[in-house]
C-alpha cells in the first residue's frame, strides 16, 4: 500500500539554525499538509498546500516557516531560525481531496522528531 | 476558538471487554469528523471519515456514530484485543482544509 515517507526520523539542531524536513506524499494525492505535536499537547495544524501554493496556514506558521514542492514528488517544510519552542514531532500528510464535505482521510507519515537545543 | 475534547484520556481494559470513547466538537460549521488510530512509533492511521448526521460506520470490531446537532461522536470497540492498544484521535473538519484534533484517548488492552 502506498505510504507517506518522511526524513529524517529525528533531527537535532541548535537554536537559530535552519532545518528542512522532507516528505514524499502519496503520488496521486493532490493536497499536502504539515501538522505538529509538541510533547503532551494536541496535534496542531500548520499549513495546507494545493496546486503549488499554500491554501491555508495557522498562526503558528509565521514568516520563519516555509513550504515547497520543488520537484513534483518532495514536499518540504523549512524553519529558517529555529527556536526552543519549535521542538516537536512534525507530521506530513497528504489526501486525495480536501475541503467541504470531503470524505478523504489524511495519510500521515511517521513523523520527524525535531529537537532544538 | 474551536475546541475538540475527547474522553476518557486513558482507558485500561481486559482482553475481550467492549469499550467506547467520546469525542465532542463544535456543532456549528460542521463538515467532517475523522477518527484515527495511532500506535506508538507509527503514523496515525485513518479509521473513519463521517460527514452526515446519524452516520454509523463499521470496520471489523470497531464502529463509530455521529451526532452533528449535539456535537459528539462515539467510537466503539467490541471484544478488545491487545493489538487494539493505541491512541485514538478524533479530528473536526470545519469550513476549511484544516483538521482540529482532540487530545486522544489512550487505550491499553491487557491480555
């Protein structure tokens, strides 16, 4: 069964450094997402992406964050200057459809655990 | 602020017991309610997506119901098995592309 893959599984970085988290969504999916879970908290939405542009973003997704689909298969999340509070598990997801009345579930990757020291 | 609540936070049952959890969500601007099963060290896996009031869905021993007017969904597991041990997440989909997740119910099934 096709799956969403994420690399790396664990990334440790120093505060202020840039990180890029990588994802390969399921190939026939059209909608892509990043979610994150800070330890002990809820899974929270960061951004959705469709047709090569951001379709929605949360207030967490400030100008330190960016997403890109550089080559038609990879979907990346970049954090320009990491802060301690960016430490979390970051999940990439994709879906066939999205939006109102959509029956499409999200397909998640295994996540990247980001630790900012 | 849209809030999704799940109860209980955790549940310990014996193999063979049947169990159920609750997800409560805003009753306005409802479009979809998702249930996911999340085993440790794996990715959340979709169980159900429900969009209509009164929807009932079933997959094997797991079933779910939906009441959009009062803003709740129940997930039932009949005859729990140790392999059912996981965190069960519900997520509310409103008039946007994002899902709002609850905190999850951690189920531990003792053999």
